[in-house]
C-alpha cells in the first residue's frame, strides 16, 4: 500500500521568495501586512529578576533567546520607579510625594543598561522591544491596588498628580530606550477594565497619559497590551501600530482583529500550560491557531509567560517554529484534500534499488614513500634451533 504523499504535520510549501525568512525580515513583512512563511512570535518570561544587574539581565535575555529562537526579543520590565528611602505611601495624600524623574533614575539605570546591551547583541538580527508599564500599572506597584482605588474614588487631585508625574517619568524612560536602539515599545495597561473603573473615568483620567506615551515612542512602533478582564478597548481610538488583549477575556482573535487596523500582538492563551506536557503543547498549537485572521499577527501571550520552566518554554517555541503559514492554517479539510490532489506525485524509486545493500568500501594499498626500502620476502628461519658445537675432548 502506497504511503500518503504529505503528512499533516509537514511544513508547508511556500514560494521561494518568502521561504526561510530571517527574523528581522519576517517582522518587517508582518508590519507591512505582507505574507510570511510562518506566523512570527515573541516569548518572554515575567519572572522576578530585580536581583539581577544590568549586564546579568542582558545575559539572561540572550540565553533565553538562544534557547527559544524567538522572532522578537523582549526585555521585560524588571525594575520600576524607585522611591526615596524615607518615603512611604500609606494615605492618598502621600501620592503627592511621587515626582517626575529622568529616564535613568534609580533602578531604571540597570534596566537601561540591559536594554542597551541587548540592542547591541541583536543588532541587524532580531528586533528588540522594551516592555514598559502604564502610569496606572506603575502606580499600582508603588501604592498597591487598594490605595490606588481609594485615591481614584476620593477625587482630591492626588491621584491625577501622581499619574502626571509617572507619565513624565515613563516618557523620559521611553526616550532613553529609543535612543538605545529599540524597535518597539510594549505598553502594558491594566486600568482599561470595567472591573476597575467606568469608561468615562478612564477617558478623563488615564487615556491622556496613554496617548502621550504612544506619541513619545516615535520613531519606534508602539503596542498597547491590555491586561485584565472586561476590557473596553473597542471604544478607544488609539494611534498605536499594534494592539493586544487576553483572548480568554474577549473578544476572540477573529472578531477583535477585524476591528483593528494595525497588527495584532497576542493570540496565544497561556491558561492550562502550567500542567500540560511538552507533547500537548506541540500538538495543540494548530488547534489554538484555528481562528487566525488575515490581519498582521505576532503571536505572544499577554504580560509574558508565568510559571513555565525553560524546558517547556523551549518546547513551546519549537512548536511555534513548526507552524505553517497563515494561509495554510485557514484551510479547511476540503481545501487540504483539493490542494494535495492537484499536486503532482513524487518520483519513486524501484523497491530493489533502495533495498540493494551497498558494497563495502574498497581499501587501496598504501603507497610507500620515495626512497623507502621495502622487504619483498621474509627472512627464513629454521624450524629447530641449531645445537651448539660439541667441544673436542
């Protein structure tokens, strides 16, 4: 019985002009909306790396990229706004102590050193992006969610003053990162959620700060990555080139991408990956990408990957690199069968040709060097040793 000509898990056959693209070329084609050989992806961990220095953090990012071979190198936000040693945020009035700082203030200097070293290491090979929290997310890390909500509901002006100071500080941080050579800025936003505030409150107090950070990202491209649940990004008109949102929180990938004019940053749902085996990760990727759209897409997870070991991350990256093109992922079973039937059969060799054993390699006699003496015949030896002569008596 003849074997099928193509297996389901084989890599697709794409035109030569878009086959075996390099990561930098693949991302450029995605940003222009042109077809690529496979979907581009970006993976980055969200571990607590604040104990690492700038150079050590850059080395950790480089080692992670060498293991996963991602198309985009993302430097996670490991260091945040540094308060003075004698400043504590216990009441809403304490938010007035947060003032604007420069882009290398405090621990940000180590973050900037890691960004600069990473840009030098991957110059011309892979685009480098820097993950930057929004002013609201940075305020949550400084004061906590409870104090932030209390200051937002009081309406005394301390919340707006803190947001303005953090917006100026993060804008300075982005300028230094863009000067270091990053190609993109990922802005993580946690405030655009119905569970935290109403849409009118967000548009009044947080949306201007987000728009100003998007403007500062130029000439690099910017991506707004929404985090949380019950987000209302559909009501926001954002000038960023990319947009991301948790697929589990909605809307789904197909409906969300058709309402967005730029490229999509996301599409992977990390729920359930902590307890899954590497074989399950590789086999379920095609099902995970069943709703891929015609919009430009860079596969990633919202907020980075959490709780996965490096071996599982490497297995996930291997499965992402084995994905076919977007056109093949949108094919139905009928389209696959019609395409296979239209392809000419592969030339097959006779059975006796590939089953015939190969003869052993012929060994040639060594050639003596010029002027070397060779012994043609061995010296004869007697069968028994000669007895010594008998002395005369």
